[in-house]
C-alpha cells in the first residue's frame, strides 16, 4: 500500500533539494553573465546530454506524477518492505545535505556543462576536502531516495541509467580539470575519493 506519509516525505525532500540548487545556480549565473566571461573548450557529448535528459528528466517527471497520484504508476510498482522505503528517506536527507554543501562551497565556480571558465578556481575546501564530486554523489542519493520511496521499478531503472552516464561523464570532466590545473589536480585525485571519502589516503 502506498502510504500517504511516503508521498509527503518525497515531496519535502524534493523541495528541500531543488530550492537551494536553484538559488546557487542563479547566483553563479549572475556572477558570470553572458558575454562577461569568456568560455573555453566547451566539451559535452550530444549523446551523453540526450541520455541524461531522457533518464534524468524522465525519472523526475515520473516521481512528480507519483507524488500527485501513485495510482497512475501502479503498473510499475514493486512490493518493497516499509523499512527499505524508509531507507529512501535517509538517502533523501543525505542528498539534501550533500547538495547544499556542494553548491555553497562551489559558489560562482558552478557550471552545468563540461567547460572551463576564465578565472575558474580549484575548489578543495569544505565538502571537497573529502570527495571530488559531492554534487554527483547527491544526485545518486536523490535517485536512490526516489526509487525507494516510490517503490517503482521504472523510476529505479531510469535512475540507474542516469547514474551510469554520470560515472562515464566524470572521466571526461576530470581530464578537463587536469588540463586546467595539472599536477595540483593529480595530487588531489590521489588524496581524495571520487564519489565517497577515501578510507585510506594515499
């Protein structure tokens, strides 16, 4: 049975994640208005962008539909136990916390696509002391929360596809960062884990 409480938790998680993200992205856009900052080497695969759009937006749209009326997606429901669905609520808290910290730490250095900006700084403070890509880790947590709270296999499948594309994308992103910051970034990669804190630092 789809509990009303799971719908409320999912709705609160979604708002708590989106509002800070929108705010910090708007701050970054204001700090780097079009024409004021020269962009170099914009590199984003069209296929990757298409897969991210289909899987990411698809998962988000289906999650929204489920919040409005779970019956619309009853055909793709999974019989998950309540304790596992509550684990999704925990994943949602982690997602909100990581997303907020990552955006706050990046500030105006945030970009939505793979590109280098004039005057871009190498950010290693805050949450970036412990993981190189906390923003992506927050995405994974959001997708896990959406899947578990909705108990919907289609939302879970789209989340897996999006996550795999992100993992592939990170390799390209880190090559750009190495080109920009050289040995400084290579040393950072040795010290700090990609998506999770490194248990033993090299």
